[in-house]
C-alpha cells in the first residue's frame, strides 16, 4: 500500500520541481550509502618496529629501535608491536628482542604486543616482560609450509599450546591470518579458508584476529568477499585488517573494511617494510596516510599526526631511506 | 546478472519498492550489492597523461615521443585520451608543439582525443589542427583562478561561454573542469557550495561532462562525499567525473567514494605522470594502472588492457628517465 501511495506521489512530483526533489533524495540516498555506518573510533595497531623493520634490509641498532618505539609511544598510538620472539637464525633483525623489550619506556595505557611463534618464544617473551603476545597463522597451506615449515593444521596445534600457557599467565593473545586475499604461491585464496582459520584462532581464545593481505594483491572487491565470509564466523568487532600497499590498494581496502564495521587497522610508520615477494615494491601501508584518511572522515584515532611524522622522519633518516608515506612526502620541507 | 530486467530496474517505482522492502532484492536474487553499495558496471577512464601528466613534468618531451605515447595508449582500449593543450607556449612550454602532436597522432576509431582550449584563440588553433573535442578549465577558488589564469571565476566563465557557444555551432563537444574541488593551495578549505556553483554554470553553458579536480590531492573520502553530495544537487551524477591527485595517497579511496555516489568517469594518468607543483617532490595524478587494478578487482569493466597500459607507462618513464609512480607497475617489476 505504501508503495502505491509513493507511486502516486511520484507522478505528482514529475514536474521540473519534482525532478529536483527526486534528484535530491537520490543524492541523499547515495550519500547515506557511501558514508554509512563508519565507526566513530578506530584503533591503530602500529607494526612498524616489528613487521616494518623485519622487512628492512639494514640491521637497525637496538638503541634506534628503542628510540623509535619511545617516539611512537608519545604520538597517542594505543598499540605498538615492539618485537618478535623468533629465533635470530630466521630473523636476524629481531635478535635483540629481549633488550628492546626491557629498554623501551612503557607508556601507561599503551599496549606493546610481541610475536611468539612457539612456546619457547612465548616463555622468553614473558621473561622479558611482555604483557601481550601475538601468533601468526596462514590461510594458505603452501605459504604456511614455506614460511614456518608446517601445515596450517600443525601450526594451529602449536598455537593451542601457547594459548593454554597464555591463559594460565593471564596474557591476552592476538591472532594473525596471513594471505587472506592472495598467496604468492597458491594465488587465489578461498574466503572460506580464511574464515576457517580465523574461527579456529578466535575459538582458541585470541581476543582479536588481524586479517593480512600479505602481498597486497587485494582490492575492495576481494576484501568485501573475504570479510563477508569471515564475519559469519568471527564477530566484526574482534576483527582487524592488515593491508599491504604493494599494488596501491591499501587505503581503498581499509575504507571498505571500515564500511563493513571493522574498527581496528594495522599500519606501519613511514610505510616501513618492503615486500619480500615483489622486488623493490612497497609493503605495509603507511600509518601517516591511514591517519590522514581517518581524520578526514571524522574518525577519531587519538593519534597526533605531526608527532607521527616526526617518528617516521627519524627512522627514515636512520635507515637512510625515503619514506613510503605520501603524506610525509607532501609535507616534506626538504 | 540477476532476475530483474534492466528496464524494470531503472523504473522509479521499482526503486521505491526496494526502498520499502529491502529484503526484496535478495529474494529476487538481484545482482550482488556489496554491503548495500552499488558500483557502476562500467567506468569510463579519461587518460590525461599526455596533457596533464606531461605538462607537470620538468623535462621537455620531444614531439615524436609524445606522439608515440599517445599511439601506444590508443592501443590499450582507453576510450578518451587528452592529447594536448592549446595554451600559449609562453605559459606552458611543454605544450608548444600542440598542433604537431594533434596532427601527428594516429586516431584510433572509438577513441576520443580532447584538447584543452583556455580561450577563443586556443579554440581556433585547435580546430585548425583537427580537434574534434575540447575542454575548458574553471576553478572553485577565486585566488587560484587569479593566480593560474589571471582572471576571476566570473571573467573565466565569460571567456568559456564564448568558446562553448562557438563549439556548439561547430558541433564540437566541450568538457568542463573544476579545479580545487577539495581544497586550494592558496585559500585552503573550499566550500562544496562553491564547487557546485561553478559546476552548475559550466553544465548549464553546455559542457557535456564536468570533471571535479582535487588539484592538490588534500581530499579524503569525507570531503569527497560532502562535495559530491552538494554537486549532485545541481549536476546529475552521470555527467560528473572525478580527477583525483594522489599527493596524500588518498586518490583511490576518494575514487571509490565517488563510484559509490554514482560517478562513473575517472580521470587518471599513465604511470602517475605529473608531479605536484605545490608540494615539492610529491606525486600528482593518480596512476591509470592502479585505478584499473582496483576497478577490475571490484568487477567493474573499463574496456582497458592493463598490461598494455603498463607497457605505455614503461615507455614514457624510460623516455623521461624517471621511475613510475604506479604501484602496480612497480610490483609487476617492469620498471627501470
């Protein structure tokens, strides 16, 4: 009945004035669609000191790492991934994990999670004072085998052991799923596989699952498809996106994730960290560029962009490299 | 594609029915709407590399190279390639060879080659050189207009009116640009109402399409949304295009927002040619390759062959002895 009434109204409004009314309401409708349901606040998880530096060729001195983290602590970032308790044989950049952990000034209210790939790493992390850890699964079998030398199932079993220990110690655990939008070996990755791994990590007790587009091949199309599958298994408020900018798609992918209700975004100051699978290409999305977009959308992050740019400028000077952040480049007064 | 015929879908009463009964779309197994956002099925890419891109490059490019670039782009499927600008060579030395370029290129069928014509003199020269489509460049910022083309917005509109009226007589379509749509290097914030005012004037004068330019790339999806909401009240979305600069890395999310608002024409430059004259060392135009990658990933058709665009990008970067600004080109490893 309502539809019939509106049809009648439409005929009445089919005059020139009516056309304008219709155009306006369409615009309002489109505007609502484009701007709908964005979170008021977004939590930024800064992964520069770990994921960023881990993928930089130059080995960074411990004091530099500590100074970077201290500068980041002053920007308002709520979470800063400090280091990784992985064997230095595999990741020499993170060999100074214990010194970094003990050396940083921990700002109250800021969380400093560390990666712990196995029980040994977890125990070392706890000993060094870690109060939050992260574990790294993959949505691709081949990637899992090549990266951590075991199948996805075997890795999940390894993680159950860590989860048990973390629960006993009262330490929260964040779960990562890599290759969620594509794998350098397998190519396309089924959204259901991503959902399966995310669900397992969440049921094991991870408080948050970060979905990583490891090689940056994702686009808003594949991001939405994947999130639709995952959000059926894990509540959207427990999800984060970890986008790589290798194909320039990161901010667009983050935007659609926000439109789907995601409110946690991983990023790396100055876009630290190249892509090990595409020579010379970029990796992590730059925190500065993410914050610029979020603030432009009226979303609160608690982060001071100019202090963040200072931290980015510092680490780029030390690494003797140009920033990968476009915001930083645009503001560069050199 | 869905169970609902296109003719019915475009009927207003169908749209109203869908609004009243939101479950109806799924029940009818309509085409996949992504979280309530509908994207256009087809997006027209307007390639501005040979004009806007090269115009902002420091090195003067030989005529032969310009022609070869345009010919390569003509083979990619791009429907529109902005070839050159009939502006005085005193102001823009890069475009001094405008007539030679326009005469020298091989015009592919189904491809259009608009040229910029800031005034009647430029328009006459363009027509003499064989132009079949032209473009005029307005601004939403008074200060920018005065500094860039030495006159106020009103004065520029009078100038354009002359060009547009003459073009109409000769049945030459005219595209209108509005620069500083999301911010001005001199004035800072630009009111969306100012943008819609200028867009409306150009459209009313007879421009078939209005390209809204984020000249200094400061826009974000937030400001893009507000600006488009204002402009769409005056100019229908199907007559709008977005011309985003990537100076702050915001171009692709801004373009995405525009698509969600019903805009289906996007300007971009191969290899992201053209820096930003207002931010030393920064990037300018968004790369056509990166735009295509995103659009194709969403399932939007463009008719353009990405690999061929990458080749054209490689060619011009080699000629300019510079690295590409396109992340897709960098990732596929076919750069310097």
